[in-house]
């Protein structure tokens, strides 16, 4: 016998995929392997849902496995089971019936909300052993959703969805991560097809009137088995099974990006979909596996399959660039991830990049006034938390000269040109972050012109730069202007070599010198040694 109009819809946030990584097909270039679970029986096993370290599913009791299907249909009911799984999603325990749900109802599958400690369960709305309970038909047995909580170690039904109705089915619960929005399937009047998907919002402990998800999702056929992935942070997706949307084999599995209004519904590729009924996908967050149900040839009528994603997981790596002495975040630091384009850190000193599992990256960080540093980060394949964090510390350059790039003056002038402001602004920011810092700013000329003239010109240029810095709120006592003229040339002309324009430009440099300081408190300064 195939599955009835019920399915697993546990909410667990989606493997972290957001608008930056999702293409038209979110399984683009991803290898998926499928394997049957050892808990499958010769009857129907379906509705996989992961709760903590267990997989919940729906099945018949052991003593009923050998009964003919026609006897099961008329006289027996599905019950809820669980089995322990390891960190890789492999079943490592035997299947165990949940005693609380060995009832005269069809129980399960379920949808779990960790935040509210609520288990949303599909049950038959009334019990009549003579009523035919057929798979994928308009069953005479109607469905309802009840809500349970784990009290004193046992599941206890505490409430039911207020819009349950004996005249039509409401089932397939899928609760979001905050517990305030419930998605479900129903054949209530007024839909687009045989069964449609709806949602209801919980406000002040009251559920709003159900709303149809509309014609973008619902078709003239059967649209059932919702599963809501992710969160507002990682991106939400609606997974559903449908006989519409161009399905190739009864029920096929589809997904829709819920972050984009009226986003198209996309069919999962093979091997997830085939020519058989494929339904009931469950994707736990931050792991490399998932589960689904299919009636493709296997152990029983319906079997649960584990999905292993070769390249499905990607991890968000957050790098924090901090001052090595005071651990303050460094704003605007350039961070290079391997061969990717460099990024600038925000005010919290952080920049992020996504990587696939088992990868490594040499992350380099640089910032004005600091020594460059790098770190080899091994991504690995973490199973708990898709956001990885690491830190790169930078040492402030103290006691050495630092050349200020892109400081320009017109010929024979000392006024700061507009394009020089960006570089000087970096110095302003550095001094504001380090209130105990004092700086010497030195200006140099090339070898052309007399010594007195160049000393005077360089002093005026240094003072012009210092005045710009003071205008940005830096106290005058913290920065000193020194003109060195042509006394500290990098390149000199000789009898056999005349300095090139490039060498002249290198000589006409502006430098800063940080003599050393106590962070937050100024100390006695020592003049920089510019005699070399």
C-alpha cells in the first residue's frame, strides 16, 4: 500500500543557502547520492523528520508487517516511530514505536518547532474501521492537525488547530522556525485544485484564517507535503510535492524561493525526481544530508531514502581583523580570500566569504598603519553551524617610517590636492582609533633645486598635510610637521646615471613615523631617525 494523504513536515532551517549562492536551480552542479534506510519495511515507511539526533517517521507496527494490504486498510492505523541517527545522518539504532502515538488514529508524520517545543501532528479526524483509507485519493477519512508538547519525558497533545473540519482534510503541517506561521495542505472548498497549500499566522495565541498560497504554487492537481526551509537570515524556501507543474511521475518534488515574491516553482532534478511518486523531503540545517520518500522500486511500497550532497553544503566564513594589542576591530582593512576579490571590513572589523566543505584558503589582511598578516584557514566540514569564525590580528607599525601613497602637490606648490585626502583620511581614522598616538609627518623633495629652497618647500608641504589632519578633528599637539627637503633621497643622480621621472617621484614622498605610545595614554615621544 502506498502512503495516505499525510507526510513529514518537520521544520528545520535549510542548509545555509541565500540569495548570493542560489541560482535558478539551487542544485546546480551538485552531486546527490540516494540510499535506502535500514528501517524500511515491506510495507509503507514515509514521512522522515529529524528531531535532535533522531529520525521520526510513519510506519506500521512490527506485528502488522505480514498482514495483507486489504486488512491493513480497513482495520489498522499508521503509528509514529523514531530511530537514532549519527552526525552523518546514518541510522545507528533500531526503530522504536512512540508509545504515546499507538492509538486508534493515523498518527504522523510531524513538524517540530524547537523554539516553542511544539510537535504538530497529522491525525485522522475520526475513527471508523470500515472507512477506506486510500493513498492519493479523496479519502473518506479526513485529516486534522493536533499540537503536542513533551511533558515529563512524554509527548502530550495539548491543543488542535482551530480550523480542523470534519468535512475536509487539513494535514501536512510545516511550522516555521519562530513558531508563528503554519503551512499545511487541504482540500477545503475554494482552492485551485484537488488539494492546495495554505498558511495561517499565530498572533497572540490565536491562528488567523487560512490563506491560500495562490496559483503560483497551487495547480489544478494535488499540491501537498510542504516543508519550509531556512530563516530570514539563511533564506527561506518552500519545498512541496505536486502532480502539477509539469510533474513527470505522479508526485514530483519542487521548491520555491520564498524571499522573492511570485518566484517560480522549480522541479528538483534527477535522481531526486524520477517516474515514480517522490515526496516528503526533509532537509536539516547545517548538515550534508537530507531525507525523502519515494515509491520507486525498493524494500517496500514506500521507502525512506537518505540524500547525501557532495557539494551541497557551503559555509559562511567570517573573518574578524583586530588590533593585536587592544583587540579593537579595524575598520576598512582589506581582506583577500585566496584568489577572490578583496573585501573591506565593516565597523565591527568583519568581512565574510562563502566556501565549500573541505576547502582551504590563505586569508590575507592589510590595513593602513599595520603590518600585513595572513592565516591559512581550513574550512573542513562542520556539522553544527554553517557560520565559521576566525580572527586575524594585525600589529601596529611603531618605530618605522610609513610612506603615505598618493599624496600629490602641484609643481612648486604645497597645497594638498583633493585626491590626496583619501590617504590622509586613513591616518585620521588611525589616530582617532588610538587616542594615545602621536605622529611625525615628514615631507621630502627630489634632488632638483637648492637645499634651502627644498627645505622650505617640504616644510610647507608637511604643514599643509598636518593642517588637513587637524581640520578633521585631530588635536594639533598630536602631530608634528617636519620638512626634510632633499636630505634623505632614495635615488641620487651620478655621473653615469640621471634620476628618471619615476625616481624623482619616489623621492617626493610623504611619510609618517609613529614613535611609540601607550594605547589611550600619550607618552614621551622620541624623534624618528631620518638621518639614514
